């Protein structure tokens, strides 16, 4: 079951300048969905459409298997969100900020301390927000998104501007929330972070989804994009013998050959040895997620 289902979504502030183009997305229940894309790719616009803040030109968006335009505002009672930096009252302390959220959410104040504990802010509950670090403000924003105990949490670049410790804190909280049964949609351009926590990945480029699947499926794609670096006594002859292969990044010391499987390695070695080439070094290089991401988005 998908907790978010988007079909053929089109959106633009002007019809002549489309931002989202026939976008499709499926966010499974209980997943951490890593939504990746460069700045301007359409991540925040997609999220604002999902939250009902923007009106699609065409296509459909379903939350909890219900079309959002027919279920507003009731359906959003099950959704918590943190869009970029949270809106906070700096002259108030953490508890009073959360009391305000409880009031407009129509929920009891009784969960404030437990939510602050969940985001590691309980010891700072009486501290004024203007004394908070950036990481503490983000965690308070997360507490505000959690105060009504939503099933779905949508976070747009929640680690923006954080130091490594702050990023680790947010990551651990997200993992804990998933263990508690929540579904999290996480927008980011920090690829290493997505790789550490996501169970599903969607990659958007110029308003179009160019990859969507599980991390194992992403790993399969990553494994398919690997190359062999070859150093020999005669690179010109090496290139000639391997002319049927795609050669990338040639230089004076080595050449790199694209391969689709490790089973090609002994075949290439035999061809070169039979052709009279002396091999000095041969090594396999797998693309990491970042290289693969760049490859996909630049395709």
C-alpha cells in the first residue's frame, strides 16, 4: 500500500513554464522515502503540492488512498511536516512554542514533554528559542510536526545548515520514528545521508522522475555502472584491442573501460595478454551513489 500516490502530476506557476511534468511517485507505508534532486529540480514544489499548498494543473495526488482535493482539510490531520526552516517564536521557550501549535492543531498539551524527549530537547524545555542552536531549532520544528502524532511525516531538507553532529541527531530521530511505525518522506540533496537511512529512493530531474525504487534496486543500478582501470606498457595498443568497449577518462598513465559485470574482467585480461600487452595494474571501480546520481541527472 502507498501512503502517497502521485499520478501524472503537472504544475507550473505559468502554463508556459512547467515545473513538474507528468510526475509519478509511490511512497510505501512504513518506508523512509528519500526524495533526491538538485536545487530547482522540483522537490519543494512536489512537497507543496502534496501538502495542498499548491494546486496541480493536472494529475492526481492521493494520501492514505484518498484524493486530497476531496478530503481537505481532514486528511492533513494525519500528516506532519517541516518545510525548510521552522517558524518559531524566538522570545518564547520550547514549551510555549509547542503550546501554540497544540492550540491551532486542537490537541492536548499532555504530549509536549514526551515529544521534546523524543527530539532530545526535554532538558531545554524552559530555554528561550533565541538561545537555541540551528540544530536545536530544527529539532523543535520536528517536535512541532510530531505533536499531533501523525502517521506520515514530510520533511523538506531537514538537515540544511546543520553541522555533522546536528545531521547525526536528525538522522537518528528519523530512524527511531520509522521504528515506531511512521512513514517519512525526506527531501534532500545530501546523497550520503539518504543512502544511510532511506528504504526507498526517488530521483527527480527538471520536474520528472528519473529513478524510483528500493535501495537494493539502486545498488543493482550502481553495480551495473562500474569500470575497469588498466595500466599497461602500451596504452595505444590496449585501446586498439579493446575498441569494442566504451573507453572513458583516458590519460597518459591508464585507461578506464566500462563493464557491465565482473565476468568481463578475465575476458579483457585474456584479450590483452594474447595481444602481447604487458599489464602493470588492473582494478575495478564501482560508482558510488553520488557518481551514479550525477550520471542519472546529467543523462
